[in-house]
C-alpha cells in the first residue's frame, strides 16, 4: 500500500518525553486541601520582601505563600522547575488559596426584574 506514509503523518504523536497537557502546579494548603492550577494560566505574581510573601493570581483564585524561602520558590516557579509546594513550618510557613467572596443571593424582587418577558 502506498498510503502508509500519508497515514503516518495524520496519526503522528508527540514524543514520549513531550507532554500533551499543560503543566499543573500543585499547592498543599495549610487546611489540608490540595489545589492545582495550570502553569500558563497565571495572571500575575508579586513577591513582597518585607513580609516574605509571594502572591500568585489565577482566574478566580489567589495563592499566598509565606516564609523565608518564598522568594526561592518564586524563582524556581518562574523557571518552570517548581511543581508543587507545601508549608513545612520553617522555610515555608504558610500556603493559602484565597477565593473571591461569593456575590450575595438576589432578593425575590430582583429576580423578577431579571427575567425576560
């Protein structure tokens, strides 16, 4: 069959060392939860030296990391070599995920106004 070569190009796969998925960074929070966020979904990052705090902002959540090694984690994260973090009480004191407050439920009168007629 002469179509074998054309089928190979249609069914090509990434090499085994190449990921077909976006890298995920994992955060083990102080309250025992585990959160994962897409590495390339990061919107902003800020390290504040005066209180040794790193804030990482994703759509809908902020991760706050505190401790003497928060800056080191940030540098590794920026290079793509950090895959996760957990507080150890010494180098990293705290890892928190902060969600925005939920909007208050609409009153009955407001629901009526929002319905299309």
